[in-house]
């Protein structure tokens, strides 16, 4: 089993979520986060004064998949989240030892 963690632009969330649903990935966790990479923030103008905005709003999407769905899920996220501009985000993939569904006690892939 693998955990996919993707940092994407907020306006891309619905497109990514719908595409993951189409390949039968329904469970996910979504968190509003702030950060920066090469983008290094930007300057905003408010009431005539400039403000340095160092942290840019992003969405962190977390999905757990069986090994056989990994490549397809990563490809879907990468394709749907891409705008071609700086700040599109990153995808991280982690190996999971176990998953346990609290309600039923199911373990492993059946708990996904």
C-alpha cells in the first residue's frame, strides 16, 4: 500500500478529485496549507502599501491506494493538477506498513 501526498493549487482540487473518483479512488483527506518553494511568495498591494506574502495558499491532498493503483493515481493527479506555471506543486509517495479501519478492525488493503 502507498500513501500519496500532493500539494496542489486550490482551484485544481475539484478537477483532481473528480478524476480520482473516475478511477475508483474515493477516500481522501484534504487540508488547506500554506507554503512556498521556488515560487518564493509574491508582493501584494493593499491601500497603496506593498506587502510581502511569503506563504502561498495550497491544498494538501492525501490518498491511500493499493500498489496496483499507484501509477494510475499519480498520473491522474499529475495531469489534472498541472497548469504549466510555477507553483503547480509536488507529489510525494510513501510506503505504508499497515492500515486499520477503526470501526470494523479490517487491516491492510481491505481497510482502504
